[in-house]
């Protein structure tokens, strides 16, 4: 189900971006590090664990004439929680809005959502598949235009992921704060 929903969102976003204008597409890569807090709610008793987190993403996006952007990110997050390596993979749909643009420097605000899979959690789910989750994303950052077709990006982003309930009716959520650096190639 998660894969079908991801594909439908990707197809919708690609068709919406192609109608918007002729400013151009781009591809890029990001690397990030930060912290993660995982909260487990079992029968009203809540516990949480914190850990460092890191990962990266591959980005495909569309830059509008005013430099606002729509971006699809394929993201991996890794951390160690409670002595266990945790891995999450997902697809994010983010919108960036430029504020106070300069000639080659573009501060922006970002908001979006994502669809995620919590790896190695089959034993927790009702259907013997990894847990699926929905992410809410927001952040701020700045893009620097290094060359006409190359951009550098630095940002702080927050991601909150709520996971489907486990077979024991436990609720899990992850809050991730991350510093991100990346580069884009414009077409």
C-alpha cells in the first residue's frame, strides 16, 4: 500500500510541476547529521530514547521562475536507538519558498510530507511487513548559486514521523532534527 501511495504522489507531483512553467528541473544530493528522539506509547505509558542520526538523500526537483521549488527526495536515515541500529527509508514531497532573494543567495522556508518505511520491524507489525509511517517536514535554509547551473544548499530541517500501530497496540513516533548540506545541478 505504501509503495502504491508513493507512486501515485510522485506521478501527481511530476504532472503538476510540468504545467507550472519553464524555469527548469534539477537533481541533487544531500548529506545530514542531527539528533533523533523515538517515543513509544504502550498502554498510556510513554518512554523515549534519544540518539544521533545521519543519512542522505537524492533529490529531483523543479525550480519555478521566482526560485520557489517543488522537490521529491528519496531519503535514508540511520541511527542507534537502545543499542539497536535503526534504518528508515522514505520519499518526501517538499515545497520551498524563497524569502528576501539576493542576486545569487536565496534564503528559503520549507514544508512538506513524506511516506516512510521503518526497516527491520516486521516482527512488530500485524501483516509481517515493516512498519509504514507518515512524516511532516519543515525547515529553513539558504541556497547559494555557485555557477549558472550549480547550487549549494545548507539548511536545518525537522521531520516528525508517526508510525502505524504495532500488533501490541503500541504507538511509535520519531522526531528528527538535522543539519543538511547539499548540491544541485540545474537543467
